[in-house]
C-alpha cells in the first residue's frame, strides 16, 4: 500500500508540475518576411512553443529537395511536404542571416489549449504523421497555422474582415509578392489557369503568411469577445537593401527583342515576296510544345490551379501536330483556315484578358502582337500564292 501511495503521489506531483508548466507557457505565431528567391518570396509561418523547459518552433511546408523524384513529383502535384521543428534561436539566427523580418504574436490561450496545442504539434511531427499532400492555396505553411489554431480552440476564433483590404483575386495576391517584369511572375502567369482569377474571400487570403499576421492581429475569441493576440513584437526588422532589376534580361525586354525580330523578318519577307519557313517552323514548334506542357499540367497532374488555362489560346498545342504543313511551299487548303483560327484565338485571348476571365503575363505582349502580325502575313502569303 505504501508503494501505491508513493506512485500516486508522484503521479499527482508530475501532473501538477506539468499543469503549472503550461500556465507559464507561451504559444505564439511567427511570421517570416519574404526572401530573395522565388520559393521563399511569399514568406513563412511557424508556431513557437516556449515552455519553462524548452523553446521550439514548429512549422509546415518542409520539402524533400534531395529526393531523386523531387522534380517529377512536384510537376505531377504529388509532392509530399512535412511538418518539422527546430530550436527557436536557431530559427531566428537562420532568418536573420537571410535578412528576413521576424514578427511574433503571443496568443491568449487557456492552459488546456496550450497543452493541447503542444501535444498536437508533437504528435503531428512524428514520422508517421508529419507528411501531407501540399496545396499552394489551401494546404500550405500558412493555412496549416490557421487550421491548427482553429482545431485546438474548437473553432472559437473569429477572423474579422479588414475593411482597408481591397478585393483581390488569387493571382493578384500572388503577384503582390512578385515583381511583374520577372521570370518568376511570368512563369506563374503561364502555368496557372483562370481558376486563380476568381476573387478570394478574406478568409482565403490567409494562404499567404503576411495575411496570417494581419488576420490573427485583429481576430477575437468568440467565447469572450477578446483579442486572440495578447502581445505582438518584432524580433527582427530586415535591413532595407536596394533590389537591382536587370532590365536587359527581363521578360519584357527579351520578348520585346524577339517580337521586333519576328516583325523585321516578316517585313523583309513581305518586301521580297517570300516566306521564311524556318521562322514559321520555329514558332509552331515552340508554341505547340508549350501548349502540350500546359495541357499536361491541366489534365495529367493533381494540381488544382493549372486547369482552365487560356494560355492555350496562344500556345496552341495542335501546332506541333500540323507542323508538316508549315514546311510546305503550298500547304493543303484547310491549313489556311487553320491559320485564320490561330488569329481568332489570339483575339479571344484579348477578349478573355479585357473581361477578366484570365489575366496573362504582361511580358508576353510584344510576342503576342508579333505572332498576330506574322499569322496574318502567312495567311496573306498562302492565299496570294494559290
């Protein structure tokens, strides 16, 4: 009996100490500012758990870059990301070295909620639990933070709308973090379809880390109508650095030069009454190949945001399959109608852009104009030579 009493006493003591430990525990949200490369251009979030005995940051969105199938799985939309954790001071040191801002929001949670949050994160970090199928808009490093907070508080959080925020589409929100005349911005606008051109709700804004900070800052607890965040502070403010923009290697310059080149060859062809077959072959091969890749992203992957991509109106996949006709001095009669279709498709692209069905990359404008003029010339040339 004495041994039983001792065991019960020790158990009670440990339980009490653990409870007291969580009384003095702080749970906070860390928001990391954008980095300089495309993969960290949108920032990052983590959950800091500071107990009397440890100080750890748990975060989502870690990916196995060394996996031999990394690029294939990423392209197919089947890449598994994971949750992990690191010592807080190591995390702070790492992001300071990258000159990225670090802001902290301490949450006003009950002792039970703190304990539950810590237990949830620890359990989720186990090898059998930590992996998940990543989705840039709905299941990423930021949305996970919001979802965990809602789950632990049993949906006791009310995210208030911010009146100063303008209505934006998902594409607008992405481009807020990117320079419009960059290759990263161009690649996103070509790869992602019209699905991301619908207006996002303010709740959906939280797929971006900076909006996690904004909406947590104004959020309230439904049960008490008090602020979710009881203390905010800046751990590190980035040193502002002048960002060099290399215009002569930017999309608008490169496609501008390419567009002028196509127009110059077209002008020369018109003056000489001939057609540069090699140019038309190159146009059909490149635009058709891009179109095939867009179709594969749409239909052959698990990505949810590559569907309904109207970049196919200029990168027309069928160009690859009719390329033999453009090599002929006199193609079949139906090919002239096909060339007219390509012109109509470019006009439809402009209509989709103006009406807001899908926004396209501004850097493509010189190329699209040059393609339209070249297609008109090819139709004129074939029609005249028949």
